[in-house]
C-alpha cells in the first residue's frame, strides 16, 4: 500500500475532521483497502483517530471494515 501512504502524506497538515474523512473515503475508493497504521502514518494522526474516522464512515455506509 505504498501508493496509499504517498497520496495521504502529500496532503497532510492540519485539516478538519470532515476533510480528513473525505480524503480517507477517496483513498479507500481508489485503493479499495488500507490499514489503520498506514492511514494514521499518512495523515499524521493516531491510530485511535483513524479508527474513530472509520467507525463514523462505516455508520454512514461509506466503508466496510474488515479484520
């Protein structure tokens, strides 16, 4: 998933929750999958933050989480 990390890292910086979630959605749609660790590293946030984002996106029916 190097492509995922590169895309996310290129856009890091202080962004709103809504913007980060929009970008996560876009990355998932493009790459079809991504790990919490890769997303956290790419966005410069904690794994807990990414899990919270993914849970919100899952409740909205935007992503399907697998383990």
